[in-house]
C-alpha cells in the first residue's frame, strides 16, 4: 500500500509538475499578452490623448467658425435688410424718375411748341427788319444821290451866275458898238458871243473835275458805311451833315450872287 501510495503521489507530483509547467507556460503567455496589452493600451492612450488634443483644437475651431458663421449670418441679414430697403428706394426712385420724365417730356413738348411759335415770330420780325433795313438803305442812297445832284446843280448855277456877272461887267466896260464889232469879227451873234465868254477856262475845268471826284469819294464813303457792321449811324449822320453844310454854303453863295445880279 505504501508503494501504491508512493506511486500515486509520484503520479500526482508528476501530474502537478506537468500542470505547473503548463501553468507557467500559460502564465508567461498571459504575461506576454498582458505586456502587449499594456503597450497597446499605452499606445492607445497616447493616441487617445492626441485625439483629445485634436478634438479640443477642432472644438475651438468649431466654436470660432460658429462665431464667424453667426457674425456673417447677422451681417448678411443686415445686408439683406439694407438691400431690401435699397430695392424699395430704387423702385420709388424709378417711379419718381418716370414721373419726372413724363413731366419733362410734356414740358419739353410745350417748350418746343412755344419755341416753334417764337421762332416763326422771330423769323417774321427778322424778315420785316431786313425789309426795313433794305428800305432804309434805299432811302439813304436816294437821299445822297439827290443831295449830290442838288449840290451839282447849285454849283452849276453859281458858275453860271458868276459868268453872267463877269460878262455883264465886261459888257458894261465895252460899248454896244464894240460888242457888235467883236461879234461881227467872229461872225457870231451877240448871244453866241456871250455864250463864248461864259465858256469855262482850264482852272474852272480842273476845279469842276476835282469837285466831281470829291462827290464820287463821298458817295463811296456812304456806300462803305452802309456795308459795314453796326453801329454806323453817327458816322452816316456826320457824312450827310457835312454835305448839307456844303449845300447850305452854296445856297447862301448863290443867293448872294443873285442879289448882286439883280
């Protein structure tokens, strides 16, 4: 029985030893797993810490973006309100502009009609004024020609009066027989002799030619005055007064000659 007991104990010991060996191997395997799990946990913890940091950063960024979003949203709402107000004002402005354009168009149409009537009136007045100017120029030209003609007639009468006076003075100095003798020598009548004596000499001819040239220059001066730009009334008046004064002097001279002749 002891032998059986010892064998049994040996068998148990052997079995225990085998079990212990198996247990040790299992324990080592578990320790290796625990160590690997610990390292894995450590790595995961590190990864989790990193993720937490990134999450915190992302949370802060999200908060900032949310603030920016709300701020942008508020600004956009304000701009939408302003845009709505601007659109309303633009509509009101367009309506006002349309009314103004309508009023302006009506006023311009009325002004165009008034301007057309005024232009017609001005054109008629201008034509009338042109007619009056033409009539005035015709009158001035006729007046100056008549004035010049009357002066020429006065000069001729004065010359004739002077010649008659000279002939009469000559006849007074000569006897009737001398006059008839001179007429018979020239084989002309006494009347023809008087006409011969009244013929102008060279000096009188030159004087007459100079007076004609002066009259011609005066008429040209009047024509230039009428063709120049306004105003020319004072110059025209001076020129006509100059000729009238000349005529006045000639009239006085002729009257004086006629008195002495009589």
